C-alpha cells in the first residue's frame, strides 16, 4: 500500500492527486497544528473539514465515499504533519 507524508501550512497544499484506481484513503494529522481538508483548493479553512492533531479520517469507496478525488489541506496557523495511506482493489 502506498503511503506518504505532507507538511501543510497556511497556504493550500495538495495531499494526494486524483487517482481513479484508489478505493481507500486514510489521512491522519500526526502533529503540529489543526488543519482543514477539502476536495477543493478554494476556501479550505472556511468550508473544509477540521482534522485536529491526532485525528484520522478515512474515505472508503464501498461506503459511498470518493477516495479517488484529490485532497487538499491548510492550517490557519503553523504547520501540520499529515500522513496518508491508500489502497487499491477491494476497499
């Protein structure tokens, strides 16, 4: 399973790109600041989903989610250490 790390700051940062083969995506805010995530680069901190330090969110295609979409993140202050892992095939 591919995985990665992204340091997110106060400017929109792409966590993962669009991948039509992705069936599951798990994202965790490991440390730093709280951040917001969204499938859009626009208004992330005002319309995105808050992912506090230590929290995990998963997107699973068989549950009706859309893990294949690109995902962006942004903090309001400081930086966040974001880790992700993706799965292909049966989610």
